C-alpha cells in the first residue's frame, strides 16, 4: 500500500494476520520458542497450612463456595480500600508470572504499587476466596491462568464474581461518552447466576475482553 | 460447516453474522480454546429484551437442521503461535463429526492485486481436489473466477506458481491442510481493504448465496439479509455536540 507521500508500507489489518506464522520452524527456532514458553509459564503457589511461605504448588483450597476476583489496578485497589484487612482475611496463595509488561514474585508482602496476584481467604468462612490481580496477564497466558487457578477448585456450587474496569472512552453508546455520568457500573452474568444483579446489564455492541472475559 | 477466517476487514466474520442473523440460527455449542483472545458480551443477535441476555463468547457454533447447516463464528483474533494448533483441532473435529464439506469465507488485501485482478469481479473461489470433482462444474456454470496462483519467485522464475492469500489469516493453512487430508473444502473470498466493510460482507454473503441458496433472492434484486443488532455503533459512540 502506498501512503500519500509515496512510501510503500504494509497495510495494517484488524485481522492481525501474520503470514510467516506457520512457515516451517528450524530446530533452533523451536528451541527458542520452547524457552520463551517456559519463561512465560504461570505458577500458582498456595501457602501451606502451617502458614509458611508458598514454595511449591501445594493443593489448592479444598472447598470454595464463593470466589471474588478483582482484575486490574482499580479493582484491586477497591478491594484493598473497602474489603481487605489483616483481621478478617489471610493470604493463602500467590501467582508467579513474567511477561514483557510485568513480573510478579512469590512474596506475599507487597506494596500497592507493585504488580501482584494474591489469593485471600475469609477467616470466618474459609470457603470464601478472593483474588487480587493487579498485574497484566498477557494474551497467551490468560488461558493458562484460568486453567491453573480454577483447576485447583471444585466447581460444584461455586459462585464466581469478577470485578474489573474499562475506560469510559471504550463504551459504545448513541450519545457521546463525554456526557455520560461516569464512573458507572455494568454487568454480565451467566444463566446460572440467580442472585440479584445490582446494576444494568452490558448492552451490545459492548464487549469485555482479556482475562476478565476468560 | 460454514465458517469465517479472521482476515482483512473481518469480511468473512461479518458475512457469517449476516447468515446467522437472517436464518435465525440457534446456538448449539462453543469452542473452549486457548487459541483465540478471550472475549464475552451479551447476545449479538438479540431481537427482544428477553433474548438479549444470553452470553456470547469468541468461538460459537450455530445450527439449522432444515438446511443441514452448521456455522462456526469466530469473534476475536488468534493468539501468536496458535494458528496451526487451531487449524489442526478444527480439521480433526470436521473429520470426527463426519462433516460433508466445509465452506470458508475469507478476504485478501485489495492492494496486492495484479493488473488483471484489478478488472472485473473482486470475488474468488478455491476448491480442494475432492470438492472440485463434486462441484467444479457448478462453478463453471455460475461463471465464478478461481483464485489465481502467483509466481513463487517473481521476477526471477515465473514458471513455479504458488497460492498466496495476503491478509487471509488461516485461509491458506486451512486450505492446504484440507487438500492433504482429503477434506472437501471451498474457500470464497473477496479482495478488500480495511474500512467500512459492511458492503464487502453483503457482497460475500450474496456470492455464497449464489451457490448455496440459503435465502431466496429474485433476479436482479439483492437477497434480503438481516443486519444483527450488534452492528450498531461499529465506528464508536456518538459525537459530542460541543464539537460543532
């Protein structure tokens, strides 16, 4: 494609096509790819019962009735400000991951400005779990995160609540987003969720993507 | 099985939206896959408040038993390095479910056309050898144009020709894999550019309809496709009045 100034460039495409993607891999390419994949693996580490620091992927929570997940800095900050405290909640796990945007560690002693992904349990009702995920989980890690975190839990009778934020500018509506009273809440729910939802449902054509969607 | 390739202008996907919406197809399942970027939203084909609350995700399957038609819709881009695994999983599903034939709707960069392709129809087709035997004659009758091959080494050696579908996403990979597995696959594609691709989607859907006759169309009148409610606001929200 030629631009106005006469330079020939490859046209960008919404489809995100990569033609070289499936060219035959050399053994070196394969090794590099496998190394990168290993580096991008996610580890979910649960604190052992004795309260020692998480060292190995011990068994996850045995029973879980309610799992609240906060994704992104805003949602994580909401939980820190209004829900979490050291009296009622205890840390029971951590997710260790690396990608180009952030790295989390296995330490559970974090600052609000760090990137972290921690699991808490309500002391008075150990079947209530909470996850605070302020780090960015890359596209290729999202499925892994999902499988490894939910893989540890029983799904029978489990209620999951996902808290997340999106920029108002991304919200599609007939009027301009400038006139919208923000912030505002919208929800998406599965058919099986029978409880009352406290806000309107998200209208088409708006969608949610990435880890909250997963 | 009718499905789109995630390709330039998302034309295949838009055309599939038209098919599902017009034929009021029922959702029968979905792909639980790590190959596509996750997304979720409410029912994109909602017609009433009641049916607007069904969740919809990135890869869903719809069916219309009366026409023996199954449609796969893909709603998000592929994750890097996942093209091949997805194609392999998809084709083994096609084989294990004993699907008769696959029709893939796709598109290709218009700016990569050569001088001859710039003239005439921008629509092309491809058939795997197994399907060529069955419907090759019909394509001749419809006066359809087969996708041209290009020189493998342009300028150096013009005799060796290869299939090249720039901007086509998984189209070429799926097609070549289907050829080698003996799967009956047809690819219908349109040359286009990124922009308002709704007219391209209509053109591709009408092209498909010439062959499969999914909906009635009178001579000299375009078939009546129903635009899904999710196509609202394709180019963003309303404009602030203060701008003027």
